[in-house]
């Protein structure tokens, strides 16, 4: 009931939820979002595997394709088309679905993200005991999301220009094509490092989650996790549950 | 001196001439008697015979041989490396056109191999090369001769002997008189491969060679010598996947590039390109050096007739990429350095990405370290609860 959503930043703090924090689960990622994530993950992995060796042409890495180089090229382009299709679907999802619109709104950068980030640093260093009051998406997740949006746009655009280089060279001079190739490679390296160093650590490897988070599969987190890592969203969830006073319709 | 028949007999030497062998030889068929070649024999039994003087009858052959490496006293070996009989045999000599002849065209290599494949024998003359014949037999020329029975395939003496007189005037390759010497190798190969040599002479390599240049490649520098293979053979030095290595043997050399004002970094700029990557990865249809620059009549891009001259570049690209935009000519094809081969803007983009990538690595490392600090130092007892 998004139309009844109370302000996320003001208003009284609700009393702590009385139920079992560990046994009540809330939806963090909808089915549509999980499917999009899996398609992204698979296509991204294929694109990296079939693309990365080209960045290191003078190493044995380039030999991994054996005599299958044309197959590599086909698979890479196929995965690129899948990624482009996913991006198009995501735009529609954000524009026309309730969950997509709502979650995209929560992704929007706010000034308080800066405050939350500073709070987070102090919390990590042990200067404050209260966890940072992150919403559904913390500042890192917001940056990551927009990095994926930007990165996908750059990779799809430059990728298609490389694929159809005959046409590209009818419009742009050779140096622009060279620049596109350059950008495609560095942007890929950037994306790969972000996933390996940042994303995998923060969603799977960090203490408390290790070895594997299941959120990307079942889309669920417990209320305790919500309360601990996304306090502001926890408060919002409580408010949404208590729009109708407890006991009136038997729920909660 | 153990030159008695008794001593030879004790050593197991063959004492008697097989009448059938002699009868079927060219000399036997012509009714020669023993003493025509062995005039020192006057009675029986006789002493060891004196060397036969073939040149008494075959005077032109003797003259040819005397000027050759085989017929003159070798500076290291101290003897004459080969006599008539070493190649032609003795009592069983046949006409060269006779398949039974030791120098019959299709089996001549065996006569040469008798000495040239024997390491001990060749060592006496300071020669370490004993692989020439087996290498030749594996080459396109050797297989044409042996496997296909092609009598037009070149045999040893076709390349190493003088045209016309053939085998007798073989010289070492270092000798300017050798048909395989750098001064003559083009015309020697051209005796059969005339079209290629004509094209070669028009290209920059051929033009420079005619000027006496000692750096430019001749046929054998790209195609190898005894080992020459067809371009369809993966072992060929000019097989698509091996062409870059063959060209780079010279064009990667800084001294060569500096001497002739040639661009450097051909290796990096090609292997880093899609063409190079695809070729190294086994896609043989990817463009190699030859695809764009040509082969025998290769010319510099400054030559208006060159396939990579500004006027022809688009058509050259279009051979594989029909409909490629004409702006492909606006910029360098070989890109090794972003700064110098693309432009400063691209260099700026590259620096931007360097900073961004370094920043991401440092930021991620710092955040991970901070998180570990919290879980190990600030709050070591807390185990945390799932989810990010």
C-alpha cells in the first residue's frame, strides 16, 4: 500500500516489534528483481569470461579459446544482447511496475546518504554504538546500482558500436572507434573489480554472512537483519504493518 | 702399405667385379674392357689398381668438377671431398636418366645423403649441417618428388648446381658463384616461380635487394630453405598464424626500424588488435600482415600503388569487411600507444580509468579493512546476523 506510506524520515519511532525477529521474514527482492539479478549475473559472467582474455593478448590467457575463437565471439555477442534486453526490461520494470517504481524511488540518492555514510564510518570504528540508520538501500548499494546502470549503458553502447564497426566507421573516424575499444576494456575491468572486491565481499564474504547469502535466491531477510542493517526501512515496515491497529482484523 | 690383395681379402673387401653388374652398366653395354679404365693392370694377379681417370673421356665434367667445392682440395678436410665414383658409383655406372643410376633424378638425394647426412663424414670438412636432406624430404619440394613422383620437383642439384651443367659445379652457398648465394637466390627460385619473383622485384624488398641492400629478405628468409612448405601447411613459416612471427623477425628489430625509418611496436600494435588476438586464438581467417600489406610485391604506405596507401586502404579493408565506413582511414591502423597512436583525449580517458580503477581498489580495500576491524577489534564477540 504505497499510497499510505508514511514519511520515512519523520514521525515518532514505533515501539520495537514484539514478534520473533528471527522467524519473521520480509521480502527484500521481488521475484522479478531476483530473476533480473540472475540474468545479469549469468550474462555478466559469460561476458567477462569471453571478453577478459582479450585485454591480455600477450599472455597464455588468450589461448584458452583454442580454435574456438569465432564461437567465443558469438557467445560474447549473444550475452551482450541478453544484457541489453535485460536493461530494456529493467527500464520498463522501473517505469511501469509498482515494486519497480517504489524500489527505484528508494534508490534515489539523498543528502542523508552522506550523513549515513559518515555515521557508518564512525560505527565501524566503534565511535558510536547505534548502527547507521540506513533505509532499504544503503549509500553503497545505491552507488553500486547506479554504477551497474551506467556501466551497462556504456558496455552495451560501445559493444554494439564495436560489433557493427563497419557502420560505426561510416559515422565516426577511426580514433573514435579506438576510443570505444579502449573504454569497453577499461569499463569491463572496472566492473569486474567492483564485483570481485566490493560486491562479493559485502553480500557474501563479510563476517555474519559468510559463506553465502541466500537473499539473491529467496529474496527474504529476517526482521532482525532488517532492523540491524536497514533500521529506517525496519521502522517503515513497522509503520506499514500498524496502519491498522493490532487486533482489529486479527493480523499482527 | 697394406695394398695387397691378400690384405684386402683379410679385411673382407670385395675382390671381384660382379660381371652381371658391369654388363648392365653403361660402360659394359658399350663393350668396355677392364683395362680401358684400369690401364695399370698388365697381368694377373695384379697390384691394387690406380685411381681411374674418368676425365680422360669425360673432360667437360672433369673441368666442371675441378672448380666446385667437391672437386677442389678442401681447406679443412685437406682432401678432395668427392670424386666421380662417390656420386656415380663405379662398375655399375648407369646413365643419369636410368632409374637404376645412383644420380637418377628421383633418387639423387640418396647419393647426396650418403655424405651429407653422415655427421662423422661432414665433421671432417668442418660441417655441422647434416639435416639438409631429411629436412628437404619433409618439404613441399621433397614430398612432391618422393610422394608424388613429380620429376619437375627440384632436387639438390637444381638449386645448388649451375643451371645447364647441373651437379658438377656445386659451390658453397657463401660463394658468390653459388645459385643459392644471396646474389642469385631470387633468379634461382624464379627459374620455377617466375611470377612470384617478378612480383618480388617490384616490391620494396626486391627493389632494395637490387640496390645491393643486405638487410632485405630474399625468398629463403621468409620461406626457409630446405624446409620450405606450402602456405597451407601449419608448419610453413608463411602459414597465416606464423606470418607475424616471420615478418617480425626483421620488423621488430629496433636497429632495422631505425635504419629505414620504419614505425616500431608493430608486434604490440598487431597482437593487441582484434586481428592479432583472433589470429593468435586460432581464427586463421583473421587478417595477418600479408592480408593488408601483400606478400611478394609488398610496398610502403607512402607508395601510391601500395595496398595500404591512403588511396587504397579503404578497398583493402573492404576485401574482408564489405561496406566498412570510409572514416577507417582517419587515424592509425596500428595502435600501440594510446597517447601517440590515438590522441590526447583518449589518453585522458585512459588516465581517468586508471584513477577510477585505482580508486575502486583502494576504497574497497579500505572498506573491507574497516569491516574486518569492526568484527575483530571493535566488537569481536558479535557474530552478526546474515544479509548485507
